[in-house]
C-alpha cells in the first residue's frame, strides 16, 4: 500500500535528536582490534535467520572466519542469503550498506567492494560519525554487567543476572569475589547485591535489566524469606553441581522482588525482556508479559519498561500499559523484527495507551551499523504512522509533531531521568 508521508512530519522526525533505549554495542576500541569484513555484519539476528533457513552451524562459523578467503565464504553464504535478504533482519543490513557505505545492495556484484569499505571504516571516530553525525542519536542506553561505558555515546543499564540466579557454591564464591565480601548466608548475599547496586548508581546507572525470559518463565512468585533462606542453605551446603533451575527458582523469585524493591527505593526503571528471544530455539511462552502481572499489582510505584513490544504478545502488552500506571511499552528491537508489526502496534498504542508511556526506539544491536540502520527504520515507521493518523483525522498535525518528539526522545529522557543521571561530556552537546 502506498503511504503518503506528511512532509512536515517527515522533516521533523528526520531532524530529531533521539534517545536509543537499548543497546549491546561493542566498544569502539574493541572494534578497532578486530579484523572486519562483510561478515562482521552478521554477529546475530540475520545470522539466526540464516540458521533458520537451513544453514548448518559449521557453515556459519566458517563465514565468520577471516582466515578463509572472502570469495570462498561468499560462495558458502550466498545460497542461504537469497532466503534471508527479504527478512527485516536482512533488509536492515542492506539499509546499513546503502546509507553508510554507498552500496545499494549485498549481492555477487557488490560484496567485495562492501567488504573493503567495511574494513576501511575500522578507524577512530567511526562511532561518532555513525551515531552522532548520521544517526542523530543523543544517547544510547548500553546494557551490560558494569557501568564502564563511553559516556560520550552511552548511559549504562546494568544486568544483575548473576545476583539473581546463583545455583551453586562456586556461583556464590564468584559473587563474593566480585563484591570483595564474604557470603555465608542469605543476608550476606542480599548485602552484596545491595553493595553492587549502590556502586552501579555511583557509576551512573540509569536502569536495571531483567533478561530471565531466555531461560525460565517470567512469573516471579512472592516467596517468603524463610523459603529463600532454606534454598540458600541447600546451595551453600551442596558439594556437587548445585541445584537445578527449577529447584532454585523460588530463590530467583525472591531476589527479583528484591531487585524491584531496590529500583523503587532509588527511583530507577526496570527494563524487562519479553516476547521473542534472539537465537534459534526457545520457549516463547516463557516471555509472555502477562506473567508479570503479579509484579505490576504489587509494585505500583515501580517503573517497568517492557521490552520489544512483547512480540508476538503485542496487544496483551498494550492492555497492561493501559491498565497499569507503572507499565511502559518499549519498541526496542521490534522495527527490525517486522516493520509492519511495529507500525501496526504503534497505531494501536497511540489509540490505547497514554502517549508518555510509549518509547519508540531502541536499536538492540551488537554492531553500530545495525543500530544506525534500525534508527532509520524506526524514524520511517513513526513518520508513516503519524502521517496516517493526521490524514485520517485522528489527530491534528500539531498533535502529531508533539508525539514525534515524545515517542522518539522526550518520554525516554524523562523515564530514565537522563537530565540528572547521564553525566555526558560537556563537549558532546547536540
């Protein structure tokens, strides 16, 4: 269907400096140490589609091996690429090739030139060019296990999973070493957790992350302290491999509640993975956002930033955000899963959810080129949706222009308290 984009809306959307709510980007210094070529573009997402199309794992490993001649790797890759180039993951990489390297497509005629240009891009200043000059991304929220990020580009989000999932005595010993403490009791574990949380705040943490839907259901029961202590004692006394995931689950539940309580105390949002899991093969029902309802009911003063539009549970998430003041909808990753789905969901969200609770973009990439291309797709989706809302008479152009800034910047800026928490260098003003 032909989409007529309102020129004024498109102009404003393209000119905005935006907030990127979620990334896993490698540091520029790490990239500089790598030998990169065409297949640097395939660390995840599109590589999962390649496997889904039938590519054996050993072939995927081979195309990433720069010791093998590029032409040989292309010949292994091309039979599967023809099936993946039409997925949104594939189109995102083509978008990156076109916009950043001036190559209109990734095919037999272009792959060598594109590979050479990718190798030439491995120079200092590339991140500034991609994220700032071309991307107009004011700040990206970088998720990891520490706050050691380049504040010129990133504000840190910390994943405390190692504190949430101890199942063996060696796990506890590693936590004790990391926090320079001794852990002999549940009280010690909680104290170490709180110490790590406080250090993360001092380091500029703007949110905490829960990614447990990759390994278990998102229902976190309210567990008594006595039960949690009993489980800790079992782990501490075990001289073998520790408890199974299922056995340790009540302790995980208890610790997730503790994390939410700490976030409330310090007025920090909690980002939670819901919906599709990256990779090949998982249990999608584990990540249904409705499993979190007991948390939303209990912790109404919290701020839950629910990821990925919960695809394929998009409407369920819209209902949760409509009903619970503490629930925010984050469309990070969704535009490169399916622009059509993200467009449909954004239409639905504008109609159902207070607009201050919609976060329209998070790149969720390992490579900076993917994050940039994703931002371009997100801008296009937002411009198209707002244009359609104006043309149908649902909102005025004035409302649409206000929504553009809120969806792509202001809502995230306010939710994460970036004015106060993001200590960016003074020479990094957009």
